[in-house]
C-alpha cells in the first residue's frame, strides 16, 4: 500500500518524506491556493519543487474542462517532470482526455470520483489512478468505504490495472479501513499519516522504561 500526502505545503511534504514512508504527493487547485501559489509560472515552479523533494508520483491537476484545453495543459504538466501525473476530473471531456493520455503512455489520476460507475469508466479509459473521495462522501452521510470495496471488487473481477487511490482521507481510521479493503494508495494530510504512530500505551510504556533506566543508572 502506497502513502501519498495530500498537500501543497512544502514543509509538510518534507516532514512526511523524512519519516521514510512517503510514496508520492497529490495536490489540487484548492490546496495550491491555500499555500498562496497563484499564477501559471509559480504553479509550475511549485510542482517542480515538490518533485525535487519527493521520489514518487506527484499529481498536478488541470484547470481546463474542455478536451483540447485539458490536453494542452496536461501535456505541459507532463513535460515538466517525469514524476508528474496529470490529474483530470471525472467529467465527459475528462474521460476522453484520460484515454488520450493513456494511449500516449502519460500517467493520469482521475479525480472527483464518487460512484462505482465513475470508477469503472476511469479504468476503461486507462487511468493510472482513480481517486474516490471517501471523506467527502462521509460528509454527506454516505459510507465512503463501501465505494472503495465495490471498486476493488469490480477492478479485481476484470483485472483492471488502474490503482485505487483513496482520497479525501481525513483520519487514521480512514487509512486503516482503506488498508483492510485493499486500496492501492491512500492520500491524506500529514496529521492522518503521523496519527498512525500514536498510542497512549506506547507513550506510557516508554516513559516507564526511561524512568526505570534512570533509577538503575543514576
Ligand atoms: C484528492 O486528490 C484531493 O486532493 C483531496 O484528497 C480532497 O480532500 P478533501 O475532501 O479533504 O478536500
């Protein structure tokens, strides 16, 4: 199972990378805006900085919503760095663009996926990754994990190679449930990734070990 961090914050990316468990990065226009990255050239420069920090796939999302626009933008993004994965929304023009990039051997991440039908279409078009947004489904009282299970079942039934990239992961339980249901990748914030290492009994146990050591060695 791969761990991607879902942010455009360089400090968080560095911190997750230093942990030694990071396999890639996902970004989106909202995450870029949150970091104050605006203007076409600044955005491209920021993607380059991310690629230089991390050894793995870096999803960069297109802004265009028409086929020609997505192709032009996606080709520019893909030419920027070999680690770039072109992130394309699950809309009609997006499916055509995914197919186009798939034929050219350019990696894609089909984003904003909320149903199993959308995931099936993304796989048929040859997407490298499909991004079901589990947290946003949970937000509207729909179990996001059921979507992951259904996609896993269908992809396995037909041997689709598209990787399930569970997105909109918000917490530790999301990551664990994604692991149980066979997601290929999760993408989440640093807090969710670091949350995996925390347990109060670990802290209490370590404090006791260190205190006992001090007693015997002081
Ligand atoms: C995925 O690629 C998206 O960038 C992201 O996971 C969305 O997460 P959010 O629902 O927490 O904004």
